[in-house]
């Protein structure tokens, strides 16, 4: 007799509300538990959100946030490292409690050490963000000092370019935005 796999939901996350040492995410009903990000990881997140918000302040086009959490559905609840949304889109994404409930234009993940973490960001989350309508996805590797940029092409996120430390990061989503990759780490 086979048993059906457990399908986790957003409501189940309440069981872990007091645990500040781990991060809990649900993708397609599967629970992913990771350790809280380390200092270098959070430093990179801070640098990324700073360059995005500096550009946003100068242009007035949107806003970036660190680890806001996105509740796509009861079985898809994730905490990306950084997101950017246009002001126009943001007003439709936030629920009454101020939680994101849909795809921002840009999602950024900073890789955490380990094959399991890399697989989650490069495969599982890539697929989720693609299905949910994210326009651009950056995977930042602070060890190799590189950024993989995925852009929406024919209704799916596809690898557009891999940038290294001395390359300049630009985006069609962010007119006039540019930043040396080395500034993100």
C-alpha cells in the first residue's frame, strides 16, 4: 500500500513560526528547509537591494525589497532574497496585510553553499518563477563572482547571459540601470 506524499500548505508554516534559525518555503506542496543565510549572503543581498533602490529612487519607477516572501498560492510560498517591482505592478501584488501574492518583475537569488541549495535556486525556483510570470531572474554566485541572468522568452525564463566580476549588469526592465557585477559581492 502506497501512501501519498505530504503536501504542505501556507497554513502549515505556522508550526514553524517560532523557529528563527531556519527558513521555510513551500514549492508545489514540498517543504524546503534551509538554514538562515550567513553574513556574506546577507551582505550581497544588501548590496543588490541598494543598487536597485538607488536606481529606483533616481527614476521613480519601482522599489526593491530584501526577502519579502511571495505567497503565490497555498502550495507555493517562497522567500526570494531580493525582488524588484514597478510601482504600477506593486499595487496589484500586495494583499491587505502587505504580502506579495503575485510575481514581481525581477527576482534575485544569492546562492547559498551546497548542491541542494544550488539545485533549489537553479531548477525548482527557476521553474516556479517561470510559471508564475517573473520577467527576469538573477542568480548571483558570490563564490564565483558571477550573475546568471534569465529573461522571459516565449513564456518561459531562459538563460540570457552569464556575467562575471568585471562585466556590467544591465536590464531591459530597468532603463538606464547599470552596475559592475563586482559591486554586488
